[in-house]
């Protein structure tokens, strides 16, 4: 069995991390594992195992025929039977299928705005999906949307999993040990940093020694700038720190005391699973599949409600026993139901049914 993971970039993000983790884990199984990056390399390239066969297309445009042909020839030469396309790489997978019909396509839907699927464009995905053998969705909403709107032969749901693929220690968090709150998410509107910042401002007035650490890709856009401006305008530059994208997440979480997510919408956030692996107590918004992972009502809150977020965050800060209870319950849940072993077993069975 030979499979290639297909992803558009190696910037740090949920879909990208999962694609690399899958490629690395499959290389440890009885599968010849390949990874293709279509548009842009990034920090995650260093995390690709030496046992994974790697190709970079350097695709310049949507209809970059040279890149499409390069991938088709690579797949044919290596006799790869399965393309596992992640997120927006569905188009190039579809193009290769047209040129090389014998290859099978598994498309992995990581769509983050699963709370707002009524706004999602059906075309051209509906066209591509006619050539997909399987669609894997990361939550129930996405699976139901695929069943209703797309035309793959089979629709499945597969939980994300958490997996730290590095032990390196590159990042030192500022602030006082034992009083750090960490937020791991790219600076995109759906992550709703502003709600978190407003909540933290209230909390920080009662707990001035506590600090907030924002880890994620910073874009040169109005959203990222609005976060920076909020911190400056509210005189929080000594309490809130921005770190950009980082690869040593295990090391970062080991320095943190509480993990938070303030998203308006999610699929199943990998960061939440990583918090669980790191044994962090958490406070997250009730979006996507988060409520399937977080079982303690004190650690989940309705989205876009900074007052309630601040209230529950303050409770976590002041109640050590609650933190211990939340962190233990989340850690056990992640280890039992969102493990890499369970994921790989299910994925290999999907592959076997295609061959």
C-alpha cells in the first residue's frame, strides 16, 4: 500500500500539522508514505520524518499545469495508489485524477467555519467530489454537509488526534512561572482573539501577575493589526505577548498554566487536543466538536461572550482544585479517544477498503 498526503503549505496550522503527522505515522506502519506540498514550504518541513518521501511542487497558480503534471508523474513513477488530499488541495488532486484515473482520492475536510456552513460555497467542491472515493470530515456538521451537498462514494467522520513530533526547546515564554495563560491559534478572524483579550483585561485587573501568551501565525492584515492595537491601546504590553508561529508546541505548553481557545467556529481544534496531552486545564468556546472533548462545564463557554469568559477564566485562576480536575479529565479523554494509535488504525482500514 502506498499513499501520499497532499497539502498546500507547511505553515503551522491544524490541517498542515495533521497532514505531516499522518505521513510520519504511516511511515512507521506497513505503508510507503509520501508527502506532497503544492504551494509553500514552512516551519513544518523540519518535522517531516526522514522515512517519508517528500516532494514540493512550487505551484504558482491555480491552473499550474507544470505542477499538476509533476505530481501526476511522481505518483505514476512511484506507483502510489491513494492521494489523501487535505483541505484546499482538493483541486490539484482532482486534476491528477483526470490525468491518471487509476489513483484513488481520499479528501480530508478540515473546514474551520463549521458553525457557518450555510455560507460555504458548494461549487466547485461538488464537481471535484464526484471523483472522491471517500470524504473524511473532522466533525459531525461537516459530514452532514458533505452527505447533503457532495457526491463522494463514501462519507466518514474521523476524530483528529494530538501528537507531539518534536522534543526541541526553542521558545521561552515571558512572565512568571505558574501564572501563564496560552492561546495557540493563527491570527484569523474565526479565532476571535478580541473576545479573549477583552476577557483577559478584566481578569488581569484582579490578577495582575498573570500573563497571556498568543502563539500562532501573524499575518500582515487588518485583523492581526487590530490585536496589536488593542494590546497597545489598553496598556497591556507587559501582560500580553505575541510569538508568531512556533514549532516547539510541547515545550511551550510545558511552560503554561492554563490553555484557552476563544474561537467563533472550529472543526475539532488540534490545539485543544494538544492542551489535553500536555495536561493543561482549559477554557474553550463551545464550537465544533470541542464539547465532545471537554466534559467539565466549568471549562467551556458560549462564543463571543467576553464577560462570561472572564468570569470562568478567573475561577480557573483562583481555584487550584478545579484546575487539577479539569486537566485530569481532559488528559484522560484525549488519551483514550483521540490517540494517534486509534486514528492510524481507522485510517489504514479506510485505505485497505480502497485497494
